[in-house]
C-alpha cells in the first residue's frame, strides 16, 4: 500500500510541476506578445506622427 501511495504522490508532484511549467511558459509568452504589440503600436503611432507632421 505504501508503494501505491508513494507512486501517487510522485505522479501528483510531477503533474503539478508540469502545470506550473505550462503556466509559467504561457505567462512568459503572453508578456512577450503584449510587449511586442505595444512596441509595434508605438512604432505605428510614431510613423503616423512623422507622416502627418511632414505634410504641415
């Protein structure tokens, strides 16, 4: 019975570790995508400003 409990505990720890890794990776990718989106938005606004300013 102890072997079954031990195997269950190891499986539970491995599962939690896997989910933690997935959550961390997803969070990191999400932050990276948000950062890229913000930088692209800033670049687009800057380009638009240059285009508009060059006409006046």
